[in-house]
């Protein structure tokens, strides 16, 4: 088969390589100029993915942020596509919309307020003291270090961070959410969707976002994840399963999950990931007995309803180099000094 992978930042590289190793023809496009060299020598590249559409048997989009519009257009034109729609992109890109859609589906959500002005948010916390989580929306939410989890009961630390963001980051953070902090275990339930129904088993996963061991350091997109495969369970049935009618209406094809806080009072959804997770999809691939190339193609066809997966846990760890998680090419390229030598 001929697979065309379309990526914003090269995140799907490992999966594209797995498809190459399975003997399929692959062409791979990366949009971000600073990431284009990723997978060079491993996966054949193209500089113009639109030109390759007629060539491809299957097109795979790896992200949200507008890729859902491309996926929907090509799917409506009769191509086999793994990817979202403008609606499913918005579930993740617009946190307030995602929460409202969960509520519309009959899912209980955490008390929250949405803001486009920092002064309004600061005034709200002063009038309603408490622990809050600051969650940027839109493209700014990709900078996970901007997410801030308040610790102080009176919200003073949240107010200080909001004032800092107003002074330094108002050009980047256009919309954001203040969510009441709920204490409990953070866990996500996710599954692949074939355009008509969820593909079982589902994936229960636990993300670790802090840079260092011991849950310390700045938050990143993800430093590692542990997961296991399960038949539909209480968390999945109470949250993501209730979105099936809307996903069917949209013809969504791909992976989707909802991250939750769970405690003895209930299950509280936090946010959608309406795309492959990273490095989640690579860890999932290691736990699947169904070949990833077959999963992608048959999911797009709508013929896959069950996966074969290993029992037990799969664990993946992200290994990084400085200046991660910060975008600082100058520091990254700076020489570290002459190597020392010694006699033995």
C-alpha cells in the first residue's frame, strides 16, 4: 500500500518508520521548517503533500490545529484518511468548547471559567479565592509549561502567575481557562474510532508531565506514559463513550482520549486529545499485536472493530537533551568547551 503521512512537527515519524519496515511505500511531509530533518534516512520525504494525494492509498494526519479541515475535505472527496474534522480539532484546541460538548453529552464537568483578558481572571480569583489550574487554549496550549497548577488555598499563587503572564505572554495567550483544582488520580481513557464506532479494547493511560523524576521540574508535553489495554470500563463508559454519537456524525477516524481526575466522589474530565498522543502512539504500537499499518488502513476503511493487544502494562520514557523543554536554538548550538584529556 501507499501511505502519505502529513505532519506539522514530525511527531508521527516513528509510526511512519514502522510502516516502512512493514514493506509499504511511504511519503512523509513535515510542515515546520525547523523539524524537516526528522526521520531523514529512515522515511522517504516529500516537500509538497498535496501533490502526493492522488498517489496515496491512505493519508494520515498527525495533529489538530487545522489539519482536521484537510482530512475532512479529502475524505469527502473519496480518499481513505486517518484524521479529524474542524469539530474534533476544536474539541482539543478550544478547551471551553470541549468541556461544553462533554456536558452536552451528559458528562459531569469541573467548575470552570473562560477568559480572554488577564485582568478579568485576576478579578475573578480575588472574588472567588481557591485553588485553580490555569490552562491556555488554542495554539498556546501546546506550550505545556504555561499550564499552572495552583497550590495556595487563597489563590495568591494563581494571581501572581496571571500577572506575570499578562506582562510577558499576553501576545501568545489569547484565551485561557481557570478550572477549579480537583484532587485525585489523573488518568485518561482513549480508543481508536473507525468513523462509525469505537475499536476495542480501549487504552487506559497515565501521563507523566514533569521534566524530572519525582514529579518535579517544569511541565512538558509528556515525559512518559504507562498504559494498559482494557475492555470498556467505568471511566471510559462515563466519559468518552458518550461522545460516540457525535464522533459518528462527524465521521471521525483516528485516536481520541479524554484525560480525567478520579477520586472517591467521581470522575471529572479535564481535556480531549483528538489525535494521536505523543509518545502515546509509539508506546501503543509496542503493545499491539495488530500491525500498525493494518490498524491505520482498516480503521480508515471502517472495517476494523477489534484490536489484538498484549496483556499487562506498556511503559514509555521520553529521553531529551537541553535546552528542552524550552525553544532556544542558540543555547542548543553553543559549544560546551574543549574536551579535556588525561593520561591513564
